[in-house]
C-alpha cells in the first residue's frame, strides 16, 4: 500500500487533481469578483434612478399646481395673461462697443488690434 501511495503515478495523479481544484477555485473567485462589480454597478444605477424619480415626482407635483403650470408655460412660450403688458429692456450701446470711423482703414485696424491686446 505504501508503495502505491508514494509512487510517481499517485504523485502525478494527485498533482493533476490539485491543479483542477486550484483552477476551479480561481475560476469561481473571478466570477465572484465580476458578480460583485456588476452588483455595485446595478446598485449605483438604482440610486441614480431613485434620485431621478424623486426629481420627476417633484416636477409632477409642481406641474399639478396652477402656479407651476403657468410658470412652465411662461418659460417655454412668450405668452401673457389678458391685461398684462410686456416690458422689453434694451441696453444702450456705448461708444466703446461701436467702432470708430477711423478704424475702417487697414492701418487704423491694425493699430486698434494692438491697442485691444494691451
């Protein structure tokens, strides 16, 4: 019995069995790591979707009120209620924004460009 247990054939057989067991263990470990990564990704997406759902629920509640509907319509379309008047504010142009008459030539434009750099 001792001769069979300590033979080369038994040693090779046990080494092959041990190799298969090691390979299977590594394979299962890698699958476990991949499953954990996918699980974390899904949990992250779930949290993002929950936050998005909360935002959408808040937006729906805002739109269910009359003031929210009016606010949304006014932000998307240029509308007024009957009796309201629109005020348009136009900023006055200053001389700095307007080009001078002398800057229309070639050399005055170059000079103006150099002045604008500094």
